[in-house]
C-alpha cells in the first residue's frame, strides 16, 4: 500500500505539495467533515499537536447493520489512534464503507505498537473516497467510504 500523491524526493524528504494541490482540486466534492480534516496541514506535521504521524494503532472495528426486507448491508469502520503528542485516542469514523483492505501482521516485533508513517485521502469515484494509513513494519489499512467523521 503506497500513497498516490505524497512522495519522497531525491534528498529523502517526504513531500506533500502534490497532495495538497490534489486535495484542492477535489475539495468541492468532499463531505464537509472530510474536507476540513483532510485539508488541515496540522494532521500531517511531524510533531504538531494535531498530527496523526507516529500515532499508534489502538483499534480497528467493523460494524455491519442489516436492513429488512431487502437484506441491505450498511458497513461502518472505526479506527482508534493513540496520538503521540498527548496520548489521547482519536477515532476516525468511516460510514458507507464499500471496501476495507488491511495488512495487520507486522513484519517484525509483533508485540510492539505500530507507528503511523503517512496517511492520504483520495477520491475514487463521485462521492466515494479512500483513506490510506501506512504504518511501520508493513502494516497498512485502506478504507473506501462515502462519509467521514473524526472525534
């Protein structure tokens, strides 16, 4: 799982310029809470008070609600991150989940927490978005969804 718009330059520096340019292009199609969260540079800083960088994966919950009489399914995903700055738990909530891909087995040191290295939002189709969360030691989560909240 690799980001599409966040990249490492030839000096080894992680660059977000293309990513924020991309977000500005798709912002009008984003639900309000998603746009506010995704376009906040503080969510990507190395040591900022609102950053997700170096957050520890605390929880991943999948909730399925079955409707009658058509047997429709509504899937929600909740990801809990322990923030590095104050230890608080930030919950990322995804609704109308269309796809969830995970690699949850670390490549080494399986009993140690995994740190979030980078995360990126992209638009898949009209009204459909994806959030990639890439952790260290090969752990990754990719959620495709229609609605988002953060608490």
